[in-house]
């Protein structure tokens, strides 16, 4: 639900940010984009959201410069995070961590590691091994102790997302429109 514009028009940056990412599904779409999902059909498969809703959320994110839409000559379309979009990773990380703390009794559902040295990242994104704050393309995400594969449908997109992988690395699945 969008906040009344009278509220967002006031000098509140949280309200402005929620205008973009506060609607239902939007942060899930952004999370999947970090996990390498790029195609409409793959977002639809993985998230099981109504296509009309997905269309409207993607349009908003492109209009706001969070995603780019690339159409190639063959008619295939890909959505990718922009630099502005990539800056949302700490938001996604923080909300996932909050969810793990309060709603995942068996532990972290997805762990972050530094791809170079395998060090675990702390909740601020610092590698426990080398001490650096790890940039998004060097973060590897993998199932943690609280991860339960039975929570997921078996489809190629979910399988790819649930395998250790670097953020932003594109998922390759048979072409879906
Ligand atoms: Zn490291």
C-alpha cells in the first residue's frame, strides 16, 4: 500500500524510500535480482506472484532507476540492478538478519561469505577472515543452518538460488518469456 503522498511529500527520507521499496513483493524482487534473476519469467516462477503485479513493480523499479531493462534484438528482456539498486543490499541484508533472529529458530537461512577467502560476513558485511567490508560482487550467498529445502519448490530458478553463488551472477535457465 502506497503511503498518502501528503506524507511522503514531507521531509522524510524513510517515507520517500518506502514509496519505492515498501510495497508488497518489491524487496523480494530486489532480493532475487541480487541472487541473479534477470528475466520476467524467472521472477514469476520463483516468487509466484501475479504477473500483473510483477509487471507493475518492475516498471516502478525501472522508472526509479533501481533496475535497468535491457531489450536485445531477439526480443529477450533482462532486468538488472543499477548502482543505485545495488546500494539496497544492506537493507535486504538487515531485514533478512532480523527475520533470522526473530523468526528462524534453527538459525540463519542464508549465510554470506567472502568469495575470495571463504570468510563468513558479520551483520555489517565485514569478512571475519580478512576484516574487509566486502563489496557486493564479492559476496557469496549459501544456505545456512536454518535453511530447509522443503520450504522451496523444485524449479530451476529456485535450485540455482539455493546453491552457493556470488551475488549478481546471472542465473542461466532455459529461456522463459
Ligand atoms: Zn575476506
